[in-house]
C-alpha cells in the first residue's frame, strides 16, 4: 500500500502544480476584466446640432483703392502755396497747390482787354453795315478776329487754372513730396491720392469653378491686422478669358470701406461663398477613423457606445454627418482614445 502511494506521489505533485499554474494564469485576466468593467474614464462631450455650412472657394488677393492717382503738375514753375498736410482727407475740387502764375494772369488780362476792344470794333462795323457805310467782308473779318481772341482767352484761362492744382476726387492724401518755394518740373509727384471709401481686390480662382462664380456673389475677406474681423463684399466683374498658363479665372470684387480700416496694398484672404446650407455636423476631434470607416463614441446612461458614421465634407474643424447619429446626440470630443465600447464615462464638460 505504502509503495503504491509512493509511486503515485510524483504524479499527484505534478497534477497539483498544473492546477496551481492554471489558476495563476487565469486569475490576473479575470481581475483585469473586472477592473475594466469598473473603470470610469473622464471625457468631454458635445451635443450634435444643425449648423450653417458655407461652401466657399478660397483665394488670395491684394487690395487697391477704388480710385488712386499720383498728383502731378502739367507745368514747370515755383511752388507759391501748399494747402494740404500729410494724410489729409480732401474733397473733390479742394485746392492743394498753387504755382507762380503771374505771367499767365497777365496774359489773361491782356486777352480780356483785346477781346473787349475787338467786340466794340465789331459792334461799330455792324452799325456801319446796317447803314450801308461798310462792306460785309469787313464785318466778317472783324467777327473772325473777335472769335480768335475769345479762343485765345479761353486757352489762357485754362492754362492759368492749371497752375492751381486741385483734388480730382475725394479721398485721402499721402505724404507731401514738395516744399514751399521749390521749383517743380512737369510730371513731378506732389502727393498720392486714394479713394478708400470702396476697396477693390483682384484674385484668381481655378477654371473648374467658372460655373459657380457670378457677378453679385458674396465674398468674405480677412487680414492679419484684423484677426477677428470679417469684411464682406461682392463680385463686380469677371474676366472674359481664362489664363492659358495658370488655368485660372481673374475675378474682381468690391468691399465697402466707409471706416477706412482697409488700406490699399493689403494682402486679403478671400472666400467666395457659393452656397449656404444647414447640415448636421460634429467636431473633427470626435471622429475616429478605422481603416476606411469612421466612428464616434456617444454617451448613453453613463456609458460610451461606439457608433459608425457616414461623413461628408469637412470645414474648419467640423465634419458633415450624413448618417449614423441624430440631432441632440451627445458625442465624446476629448478622451475618446481611452474608451472601449461600454466603458463607464464621467462627463467633465459639454459644448453645445
């Protein structure tokens, strides 16, 4: 009997070791599974809602003034008077500079006197002609002479007026480039003048958008100087040709600028608004791509439930939802990588 037990003892020990090993291997897995079921993950959520989606074409353009010109002189002479300051706002017809025009003024007076004398002589000839005391040819000659002097006087007056340089339109002047008493030549720049009441911007869009761009279409413009400001305008003209090198279409838009916040030469980021829709969308951070599919975690009864989505367009951190979730669904937007289907969650905050 003792010998039989002795022979079986190694076998019993081996069986005991195997049982202990199996229990040891299974115990951590059971404990871990229980811990997973009991684990709670803190997440941040958002409520899915309908939102405005703008289908827009993006472009870049440089702003220019509605009207812009360099003020110059048609004649060479001394600067007698300057009537503006740097950066001054002026109206159409305001006097900017007067040149020395004494010679032109004297010429006007001389021609005015000659014209008066010629008119008086013409009247005398006409009286004599009515009395048949002179010929018709003398009257015609005097009349022609009078008209010639009148034409010379008109030319002299125009030249005299040109020595007074005026603003051709209302706008904002740039820096003054001349000094009082200086001699300026024909074409010398006096100052720049910009009409900033409306800003024009030219930009190009790919030719594939030809059928979706039209005159009167709304645009939105931004600039780094005004990060939170969006300037709105509309398309006013479209080029008649496609650029054969770049395959782009040139477009011009105008932006109202009554407060003069925009200046000529600014780089503008533009969006041509083609269509505005109300769509269902979720934050891009909520979408989990797995192979060729997309998923989100929704929160129901304190648990994270994985749902498959069919997504559409993307725009500024949001994704269009075509199917998979409904309006009002609470989705996880932060902490989704720590979740598994059925994990307990604690919502730290929610965005609407």
